[in-house]
C-alpha cells in the first residue's frame, strides 16, 4: 500500500464526519474533516511529512509553514522528514493576527526576508485561510514557491489561490473520501 493510500485510509477512519456542519467559512456542509485528528498522530504526521517532502525535495525552498493552527504540525512533520534526509527546511507559523506587543510579528520562526517558502494548510475550502497565510508571508518578505494542502474540499478554494498566481498541489480531494 502506498503512503498516499495509507493516509487516505487514516483520514477516512479518523477525521471524516458526515452530517450537517457550519464551516469556518460560514458555509453549511454535509462533510466535516478534522485533520488535526490525523496531523497530530505520529503515523499521520509521518505520512504527511514524507509525502510533502517528496513533493518539495527538488525545489529551492528554505522553509515551510502556514496559518496556525492547522498548518503547524504539517510544517514541523515535513521539516523533520527533510532533516532526516539531509536537508534543512525550517518550519514557521503565520499568526491569524499580528501580535500587538514584542516584535509584533505575523510570521514566527527561523525565516528571513528573501527566502523561498512553501505554504501548507490542512484543508482548503474557500482558500481564505491559505490566502491569509500567503499574504502575511509575502508581507514579511518571503517568496512563496508552492502551496500544498492535505485536503481540497473542491469548493473553489484551490482556484481562488491559483488566481493569485500560485501553484497549488493537494494530497487528497473530497473525491478520495
């Protein structure tokens, strides 16, 4: 069984719920996917980090991150897999709102202006959370090389992100569930 097949099976069994739900976007859906139930499992983190590392290992990127909270375990897992493979790809996080004290950073972690980065997200619905992460990363001087989501709900978010000129890849789509 491939890693992507294993991931799909874990997502199906541990993260997918059917019913009537209100999503972060405010939309109603018959499907809720709580990927933290997978990204915070050792096996889930390993599979996601390994699959994403394989997608980015030949790209000239120096860091990986996205909007906290969904992206954090994905970025760290990928960073660790990269390190195990002899590559340093730092993890970073993007705050939902800039801090109003200290350094007042929206982007936290060992990144600096000019670096090429990958933006990750757990689930793309409308794309608004991912777009926020992209905008904050770019405002901090980072150059977004690629956007990767674990799951595309296939509700227009991928197209919204691509309309901004970013390449978007996903590990799974709603069809896989």
